[in-house]
C-alpha cells in the first residue's frame, strides 16, 4: 500500500437547508494511526461519521476511501463502524449477532475472523450464548466492537465508544485499539470526552464550526493554537499513556 | 441489482444478484428467528386481525346473502390494508429502536437484500393474518363459502394481494424509519399507492366468490402489478434510503485494486 | 429572456382565453342531449390532460433528482406536484358538475373519476411528505412521485376493470368536429397558463436554493475567519 492516506476528505460540506453542519472540512486518516476527533454536542460529529461511512452524501467536497469515492459492497467490506447506539439484535445471542454479520460478509466474498476468539478478545466469551437484550450498555458496546473487528477492517470508525464503558472496559478498548493500529488499521474516534481521547489517540483534532479548527497538543504548554483549543488544553489532564503500555 | 445501476460494485451482474439473494435469505431467516423467540409481531398482528374481523362482523352481520359477495372482498382487503400498515410500522420501528438498520447499511450487504428480506417477512406475517381473516369471513358470511371450496385459488389470491402490499410498503416504511420520520406519514403514503393493487385484488376476489371464469385473468393482472411494484421498489430502495454517490469515478480503480 | 418567458406565456394565454371562451359559448353548437352544461367539457378535459402531463413531469424529474442529486430537478418535481394538486382540483370540481347534469349524479365511480381522485391523493401525499417529513424525506418524496407517475396507467386500468363489475354509465358518445375545434384553443390557453405557473414556481424554488447557498457561503466566510486567524 502506498503512503497516501486511506481516508481523505477534501472540502467536505454538509448543510440541511440553511443549517450548515460541516463547512469545507479537510481530513486525512492514514493506515496505522488513531485519530481522535473532539467536538461539542451539535458540532457535526455524527454527520461527519455518516458521510465517512457512506450513509449520507456530502453537500459538497469529496470523500475518498482507498482511492475510491464510491461506497459499494467492496468498500463496505473494508471498513467498520461502531456507533454510539449498540446496533445489535436483542433477541439474538452474542454469538448469533456476530454469526449473522459474518455470514452476510461471507456471502459478499469477504473474510472473517473466528467468532468466539473475537468475543473472548473483548472479554465477552462468558456471555456468548446469552441474548444481547440481557446485556448491559457496556457489554453491548463491546459486542458492537467485536462485530466491527470481525473482518479485520482497514478503517475503523468509532462514535462515542467510551460513554457506556467502565474503567476496565476503557482500558480494554484502548488496548484493542492499539493492537488494531499496530496491525495497520486506520482508526477514527469521535467523542466529546477529551480525557479519554487523549489517552488513546495519536493525535486529537478539534471539530468546531464545521471545520477542523486545530490539533489539540499533546502537552498543554505547546498551546499556540486558537483560544478554544487553549481552553480545552487547559482542562486537559496530564496525558495518559496506558494505551501504549 | 441497484448496486449495478448506482454503485461501484463492479462485478458481473449475475454473481451480484446471487449475492443479493443469498444475503436476503440470511436476513429474512434472521428476522423470522427473532420473531419466533418473542412472537411480538405475530401476536399483535393476529390480535389486530381478530379485532378488525369482529368489527366487520358486527357492522355487516345484517347484510343479506345477495349483497354479501359485493361486501366480503372489501372487508378482506380493508383488513389487509389496516393490518399491513400496522405490521410494516412495527417491523421498522423495531429496526429503529436498536438502530440495526444502520448497522446493515454500513455492512457489506446489498441494499436490495434488505428490501427483499423485509418485504418477505412482512409478506409472511401479513399472509398469516389474511388467512385468518379469510377463515373468519368464511365462518361469518355464507357468501364467503367459495373461499373454503377453492382453497388453492384463495391461497394464491391472498398471497398475491399481500405481496403487492409488502412490495410497495417496505420501500416507504424503510425510508421513513431511516430518516427518523414520522410514522403517521406511512399511512398517508401507503394507502393511495397500494390502491391499484388492492383494486385488482378486490376484483379478483369478487370473481372468485361469484365463480366467474375471469378470476385467473384478474389474478394474472394482480401478479403483473406485483412484479412492477417489486421492480420499482427494489430499484428505488437504495437511492431513497441513502442517496447516490455524487461521483462514480475511481470506482473501477478501487475494484481493480481489491484482490 | 428567461425571466420574460413565463410572463409572455401568460400574456399569450390572456389573449387566447377570451377568444376561446367566446368560441365555446357563442359559436360552438349546444350539445343536443346535455345542453349548455356540456360547455364545461372544454375546461374539464384540457385540465385533466394537463394534470396527467404534470404528474408524468413530476415523476420523471423526481427520477432525475434521485439519480443525479439535482436541485434543479427537485424544484421541477415540487412545482409539478403542486400544480397537479391545483389542476386536479379543477378536474375534480368540474367533473362532478358535468356529471351531475348529464348522469344525474355528481360522483358515479366512473373509472376516470376514481383514477383522477386516486392520483390526486398520491400527489397530495407527496406534498404532505415534503412539508412534514424529517430531513432526508425529500428522497422519500421523490420515490413517492416516481411510484405515483408509474401508477397513472395502472390506476386507470385497475379502476376500469373494477368498474366493469359495476353497472356502468354510458359516457356521451363521439362529439362533432366543431366541438373538438373549440377544445384546442382552450387547451392551449390552459396549458400555457399551467406551464407559466410551473416556470414561476420552479424559479421560486431555485431562488430558495440559491438563497440557502448564499446564506451558507456567507456563513462559511464568517465562520472561517476566526479559525484561520487563530491557526
């Protein structure tokens, strides 16, 4: 694979009527990096994710994934999305939930990881035969992540992945994401939780006013950015490194 | 099929259709399996059919035998229309509650498979309810006796009628579910659009009850409208649900790079 | 030039219309069986044709809208759907008046009546979805319009078959040539008026789109400044 970024957004804008949500946003996401994207409620994080995932065409600008602007079957087999809603079938067991998507992928000619080990990797091995409807929010979140990891995606998009997770859950998530990054996956994390983002991501970008307003520095003293970034950086705790341990 | 028209799935069309069909079958089986575990749709829809049936019985019990053949077809298909709107609304509300439709839309799943699977499940449930209604009408109204005398024809007729309803309804119910739309709009859209199919079904039912030769002709016409509804529904499903990518260049390049 | 076109069409229609009316009422013979009320035919039939035409225009432009993500096609589609409602209302009002005089009943469940009514309902649903639907429902509405346009012949055929199982009313037979001759000017006047209204409504929608875009680019410029200034 060449050096060009896996995901490239150029001048992406999205508006609903007169409400501009994204205003000409540029973003590069390369293989083997974790990029965090932080923004307040209504900053357009979910809209951006929908555009990247191909659920919504941008009003203007261009979205390129692996050299293609299309979001066909072949492209969708190469990335995965973990939404802030769990998106699992409550009447199916954990393993059945995975099995369904694995079979669907198989029919599309895509490869799958073995199911049970994937569940075990996320600490859900003990609950494999339980219906997802009985799961806690945190367990559902991990199940959704397991489903996303099934196809060893080249790009992994996560929307607010920390919200439902407890402390051990966050550590687990951070470890899994680091492993995926080291394997060569490009990972985009979207959240409003700066502390959690900084502890996991290689770089954290600020989404504000519908554009990438700047990069949140790794250490507060480097804050030669805008006032909003400085403000955020001021609130930032010392950078956690547990993810890379 | 819609993939071949709109998207960059640059593979041979035939293999693409097979993928779509296999995935559709998986999704349909998955839906039915879930339904078998909690029976929510089946029980609520059956109950609603019974309620409608009882309302019809009470409203029209005084109807003379001579005028019954004119009224019974209307009762059957009105009941299908009401139960169908309820079933469709419920199927997609369930998808929306757990946001599973979005998970399917970002997965490597042909969009048309989602359409076919949902239409199939709707059809199966609706068919069950309609057969119950037919049975009830046969017991309540003497003029509906031909339903029992010609079970094969009745079954074919009811199947075709329900298929028409499911074909049109699935497209719009899915569209409303994905755009966080309002369910009240479903009835607004559904009834005017399904009217032609219901009219064909109505005419066919009447000729069945009256023992006319023309029944098969009408059934054929109903089938033709079904085919039309399904082709248009499948064709429109992806553009209505997610829109089309603005540019298609780079698609072939990506397909070549991919193994 | 483009701005003048619809008004030129309205002007031409305004010239044709009085002559057409005078031809209809003063020069064309009064129909034997139906009497003076048959004059409504010269307005009813053109309106019905125009309604069908607009329904097809709406469906086709909705298809282009979906296929190309085209705002222009979307504007045409909206305008056409609204005019289907207006012309349809005309058809549905004039029809029963004529029917009342000839058949003694305003609404006879005639195939044409019912199919017109159904078509009107489909496009009323379109307008409702456009007004009350959430974001993204413009594509849903487009799907509805396409289905509606495809339904035009199916509805007509379905109702016709459905009708054959009812006792039917015989519609007045063939009309003399002089009556057809009076129909054309009326058709042209009404068609020009409808098309002019269509153009005006499309332009209105496009202006709306342009305004939205202007608003957005202004917003962009305003929002971009502090960001670039800081970085």
